C-alpha cells in the first residue's frame, strides 16, 4: 500500500511561516516524527518511510503554489500511487481558523494550488486536508492576508493545529478516509484562556 502526502506551499524563504505555507509545515512535522531527511527530487523535495506495512511518500512541491499539480502528477505516476491514496494538505480561507476538514473530493474553492492539481490530474476526486486560516481581511487585501504571517493570537494555538493535522494525515494512511473524517472533522482549536 503506497500513499502520497503532498503539503502545499512556496519554497522561497520569504514565504516561511506564512498562512499559505501551512501544508509544508504539516509534512515537516511528519518527517521529523519519523526522523527522515528531505531530498531534492523532480518538481519537489521528498522523503519516504514505511509504517505498519504502508509506504508513505511526502512531497513539498518546488514549483510554486500555482503549479503544484505538476509535482503531484509527477510523483503520483513515478511512485504508482492510486488516486484515492493521495492526500493534499493546504490552507483554506473559506474555513474558520482552528478547524481542519478532510474530504475525498471537492471544488478548488478558489485555491490556485488545488486548481492546478485538478487541471493536471483531470479530476476533483482526490482527498484533501484543508486547514482553516479564516478570512479576517479587508476587501482587496486577500493576497496580503494569505501570504502574511500568523498573528500572535493565532500562534498560541497553531502548533496544536499542525500536530492534529499531521495526526490526521497518518490516520488517513492507516485507518482510511471515512474513519479519519469521523475522528478529525469535528476538531476545533481553542485559544488559551489564561493569556498573560
């Protein structure tokens, strides 16, 4: 059983720790947990490991967000991954900050990374894990918000959201999509009550 987990983001250091790079951060957590190093490959940085009989390949596309589909398609074919065993991890401003949602298919919701993956794969029927970043921005300021850094209040709970998202990715590989949806789609991070 082979699985591909594609964390979406932009490689340049300017984009590190921004809302748009949350997919990179989730796959980084998985790699760190399993003590594996990233390697440079075609269209992506990648690493792979085995867990309970599953072979899991992690990628971070180096194509920039808007061309993410090139990397996902290449690694899907290169590693011969079934469509239902692909999981795309991304930010979503249509979802409230603190929530995560895993689904087996869906629209791109205006997300350019998903839009390109759908175009390259020729289908919307691939699983995705959406991490809510909210839409707390003024009209016309969407790009700055998405490419902006987390607020101090968001940082207080972000670590827990990323860890939970990494858990959900592994659950997808081990327990399957329906069980993972049941377990993780109800998750909502809450800010600490005793802020100094």
